[in-house]
C-alpha cells in the first residue's frame, strides 16, 4: 500500500497544485503532517527516520531556549547548510 507521501508525489505538478487549492487550512496541515511524519516501513530507514525525528525535536526545544541574537545566528547557519547537530555542538563549546 502506498503512503500519503508516495501518492502525493505520484501526481504531476499541475495536479498537485489543483489538489492543494481545494484544501482548507486544517486539511492542508493534516496533509503536511502525514507527509512529514510518514514512517518508513523498511527497518533501516525507520531507524534513520526516528533518529532524524529525535534530533529535530531536540533542536526545536534547544532553539526555544535561545535569545533573539543567538537564534538569528542559528538561522544563518541553517541557511548556509550547516547540520543542526553541528550547530548545537558548536554552541556548547
């Protein structure tokens, strides 16, 4: 059975746009959550997905503790392509 992400990705770009325009904000949020939080069925991919999800949650919690200046530095580093784990490790040194 195909996942939500696979079904959405199987649509061509014009069909995706038409579909998204029909959704109300709560439905759009639900679709986004289904795509983002779609757990892989392969055990190896699932472990990588869980590790990434944990890192992402830890990074979000850590960002909430920062002041405005520190948070802006984090955004600049993310925009430059720096890995969130590297940013957190650099901030503790």
